[in-house]
């Protein structure tokens, strides 16, 4: 049952066109360009950011501008959706997630923690986590209640704005007001507890942080990005999170 479900979820074949073009000897980059062109024409709205050979022989990885990855045959005629898994001596490795983790780490490092609202570790800092958060998200509030506990374990919490409702919404404006406050940490505490924070506006990085979240695959909040680029999706109790980081 497990094997059958695994195959169904990771090797869902989609036939794009009935007639396939023949595969021919291609110069370096020609195959990738042909794949990008064919898929862009076949799938309206698809913006291909990169095409590269996959570690699986005979397949190419196609990465969209949103960070999603699909797999295709060299002629661009067949697509495989889902994660690519590899059987190794130590078990099954998720190749797709490994690629996402590497990209996530690059994007986070390039962003350089621009404008985050931080809650520093108590005493010696032993780990840092980046949390994409929404003021009104119930589980974000639950996690925020445990920030002092995380700090006590030596974990610094960096908040990135990710109002799920999007720009120019009530939640978005709340995050902007928190960021623009003279005491953003205190304003965050108040907002997360349901208190009203005075409406403020200023030049702020909320849009840039929101775009970063979309680029690295944040689809819900809280989304916790670890220092190695791995992402924990959803609320995790502080003690359990600290244990996962090897701090308890």
C-alpha cells in the first residue's frame, strides 16, 4: 500500500501533447531552452526561471518563478509532478526537498535579515530561527506566547512579515503599524495578544519580506526557517523545537 501510494503521489504523469517532437542531439543549453519554450507556450501563466538536468537520468528539473519544481522529459512532452525521491543505502532521500532547502538558504542569506523584528536569546545565543508570521494567525499567537521560553533556551527569534491576506488588508496594515512603532517588539507583544496597536505608516520591508516568503515556499503561518535552510511548517511547541535543534 505504501509503495503504491508513493508511486501515485510522486510519479503523476501528465501528457501535454499527443504528438511529441523527436529528441535530437542538442548543443549545451539547447535542450533546456527548448523545454522552457515549450512549457511556457503549453501552460499559460507559467514563468520558467531555470531548467536543469535532474539527478535522475533522463529527467530535467523545471523551476518556476514561484519556486515550484516539476520534472520533464528532454523533449518537454511529459511532466512528472510531486517530489522526486531517491533510494539510498540509508533509506529514501527527498531530492526535491533537498533542492528547495538549498535554494531557501541562498535566498535567506541574500536577504540579509532586512528589517526583521527580533527577540534575542537570553545570554549566549545558541540558535536562530526565522519565523514568517501573521498578526492574526491563531497558531502564530500561540507560538509568540512561547517566545520567552525559546529565548530562555538560547534561541533568537527573527520575525518576517507574512500577512496571509496579502497587501492592503487589515492584517497587513496591522503588521505595518507594528513595524513602524517606536517599540516594535512591544507592539508585536500587544498585537499578538489581541490589543489594538495605533495605526502607523512608514517606509517598511513588509512587502519585501512577504515576497521573500512566497519565493522560498511559505504557504501558511507560522513557517519556521532554520539556519540550515530547512522549514518547519506550522506551530511546534517551544520545548519540542529546542529539542529538534539539539538544545535540550
